[in-house]
C-alpha cells in the first residue's frame, strides 16, 4: 500500500494522481504527457520553495504555448 500523508490543518487535499488527471484532461492532447511529467517533477521537489518555483515555471511555459 502506498504511503499516504494527511494534513488535518489543510482545508483541501487531493491525491496527486487525480489532480494530474484533472489538469491534463483540461489541456490539449499534445501537452498532456508533458504536463503530467512536469507535475511529477514539481511534487518531487525537496522544498516547498522549489515546488512553487517549478509550479510557476509550468504555468508560464504552458501559457506561452496555448
């Protein structure tokens, strides 16, 4: 069974699989695999600062493309 962490003080939690599926499902087909891969990189960041930086890069990159 995969390791699951729960953060009771957080008002909203979403599993990474369903979050990625929802985000990529709203994206053009040609970008879906790339978005899922970049989200995985974001989730694997060592610090929250690094993750936020990666998030901002993903958003900027796909805004330029679309």
